[in-house]
C-alpha cells in the first residue's frame, strides 16, 4: 500500500490527485491505490451527503469485485434488485428483465446513495487513499511549457470548528462502524470563511470526478455538448407506507418504470432499504413548462397523503404528474404518504464531450458525461470511466504506451460505452413518445461506428445506405434496440427454451447479434402476425397473471409465434449492451490497438499482438 504524509491538510505533491469523492472518484482512487500509486482525493462536501440515482444495474458487481468492495455492499443491507419491470404502452402488460437468470449472484441493488457513496469513499480510505473532505478545488493551473497540461490545483480546506481536524485518512479505515449509526443531533459551531485554510497541490496526473460541475470540462476545456434530443426535466420525491410490486412472485419488490399516459415521459418507483420509496417523473422540458400553466388533474391521493404546508406549486405539480402514471399510483396505494420537503428537481442533465483525457488528466463519471436516468446507467458509466482512467494512468506510468496513446484510449473507451447506452435510451424515448425525432446531431459518427460495429451490417443489410451514418440508419438502430424493453416475462423465455424448433444459439445472450430475418426462418413464419394479435396477447397480463387459455387453436398458435419472436428479438437487442455488463469486456474489446490488462498489480494497457 502507498504511504503518505500524516497531515490534516492535503500534501504539496501527490502522484495522482482526484477531485471528487463520488462513486467515480472513489473507484478510481481505490483502483490506483491498490496498484501502489500515491493517491490524494479532495472532496468539497462532508460525507454522508445526499445524491439521487438509487437504482443500479448488475454490472456494478464485477467492478466492485475487482477493487475488493463487493462484499461490503452485499453485507450492508441494500434492497436486492433481481430484475427490472418496465411498462411502455398503456395497452400492454409490463415487461420484466431477469438479471439473476444469468447467475444467482447477478442481482443489483437499489441503494440509498448517501450510504452507498460513503461506503465507496471509506473503501478508498481502506485501500490507502489520502481523503480530505470539505476541501474545495478553487482553480487549476496549467504548465507554462505545455498549456494543455494541468500541473497543480489551488484548494480551500474548511476544518471542523470542533473537534480539531483529524489527520489524513489512515491506510486501514477505523471508521466503518460509523456507517450504521444515527448522525449526532448535536449542532457544531458555524464554520466561517475566515476559518478556511488555502493551499496548493502539484501532481503527475489529475482526475476530474467533480460530477455535473465538471471543473475541467466546463471551466477550462469548454467542450461539454448538451443533447437536444434528451432535454428533459426530472422531479422526484420520497414516500412511505407504499405498496410492493409483484407480491408472492420472484419479482417482489423490484423497481417499476412506466411511460406516462400523455407520452411526455416516464416515471420511476424504486423501493429503498430505509423504508422510503423514490418516486420520480422524467418529462420533456417544454411539455413540463406547458403543463405548469394548464389546469391540474384531480389528485389521485388524499390531501393528508401529500403534505404541502408551504402550498408549493412545484410540489403540487409533482403530485399532479404522478397521476399520469397509473401503475405508480396503484403501487403507492391510498396508504402512501409523501415525505414533506423531499421533492427535488434537475434539468440540463444530458450531455457529453468530444474528449475525456489529455496530457496529465482524465475526466470521469458525471464530470464528463451523463445520458438520462432511464436505464440506470449513471453509476455503471462512472465505474467504467473510473477503471479506464486508472488503467490508462498505470499504463502511462508503467510505459505500456505513451501518455498520448493512454489519453486517447480513455476517450475512446468512455465514448464507446456512452454511445451504446445513449442509443438504447433514445430507442426507449422513441417508444415512450410514439414518434421519431432527429437524433443525428447528438450522435458522434466515429463513436457510433465503434459502439455498433457488429450491429451496422445487420441494420444496413443489403440496402444502400452509404458509408456515412444517416438519420435513417440511426432510426433503424433505435427500432432494433427498443426490443430490449419488449413486454416479455421469465415464463415466456422458459417456454421458448423448451421449444425444440428454436436453435439454442438464438437464446444465448452472449452470442453475436443475429439478423432478425433468421428468426422468421427458424420459426417457419412467412409473415409477422398483425399488430392487433400482439396487442390482444399482452393487454391484461401482469406480474401475477397467466396467459389467457381461451380462443381457438389457431389464435393460440399465432400468439405463441408472436411471443417467441418477441423473446428472440429481446435477447438479440440485449446483446447490444451485454458486453458492457462484464468487466472483462475491457480486456476483450480493443480500441486503438490496446485493451486493458485487468490484473491487480499489473493494471494497464496491452497491445493486441502481445495479449493474444
């Protein structure tokens, strides 16, 4: 483990300086420290601190395992997330994606982010990272000989007024027991600006993990691009005494996601282990503004269930919007009570950059890019970019490649993963809004080509689309990816798996993407059944119901064909992002001729000819 000066203030020099202690910053810090790198982390807040983004996806588990943090999360008591339920079309049943079908330890969690983030930060401490909370980076200085290379930061540290500021975090954390304690109600003396201590720290590398603030991207690089096609607003709050989805089924307690009835957006319902449930609305920003001036719907809840003593119009509109999600209203039940003062909002949260690295710096997590709350990709992309930053810095320090090659690889890795999830999210919005919107301006063609190199031949087929990415090809990609959210359930997949007529390779999610026409021939279906057959099949089925046994044999056969095709299409679509769910994808997917050496003590980059 690296050693560092026992001091209450950040050092004058560190090998790698990380700014921001959220999941991205903590992950990168832990990964680097475990490689023997001297790491200092500066965090402006005092943990625990609030953050939204409670629903995780299974990919976090192998990432946590790599830095030795998985068991800490398993043992903490977060709500297990064995799958996810999504209901798009109000006239069809919900679909369910079963995570544990790929392994009994493949579940994710719904987390209280203040606790999850503190677990991550404390884990970085235990790995040997020098963590300084309440230390804000005021400015970044660049080299006089190379104006593109950052060399130092100026910071302001606010020591606690009482007791005296403790020394830097020890190599082995002694503070893990505090995670389960109720915060002390004793008020400390108010800290004043005059109490701040200012200083400067130089470094070999800096990692920007400052979240949406993105100090490098927004203040110095000026390269943040906001996605016009995902210009939404999110409004959310917390509820108690609500109902539970899928009672007495294998899906009991999983989060619920639902399209709004007016096609303006979607809602989430995420149960948490502290007895509250996060309920949010994501809506097109323009439509949200229009709704704020339109008459409100009758409240779906009793007045006592939505305490609003300040008569906030903002809170009233939030409750009104929930009425557009009948499934969420049903889950809240008449017993549900909103936690007063818990309603919050965010906008302008969908953005990316054309570069995430350069000489001596890396940008990770929300500091560089964020897509949308849909599909819960935020923490996944935070960890992917964090491990990429750690690997490329190690590669540079260990002379696996040049710093320029390492920086370029990091940008390619972040951009490729981002684009995969971005296209999937856009496909969902196309379904939710029941209309096509031009999205070409928000998709970088080179990133798309890397992310979807196996899908492009399937999409293009024999048609003459040209070598340049077009809006037409993008829309076809969205139509392909939206099958990922088809309203199938595990019973459907099990029935198809028992069908001897279906090639088992078509059911393997790890197999290559298949041209959908292969399904038609495999099922010996000359023509896809009419849409009304699909609609009637899924109109009234839910988590606890069974297929309708009524109808003629021919109708049942048509339904089975439609259902089987839907299962195969869903598996095929999941292959687009399936590689992202495995940390080993960083070893398997070569970018610019390099892939990650994913071995503790040897973390870095290797060339294709030397790793094969």
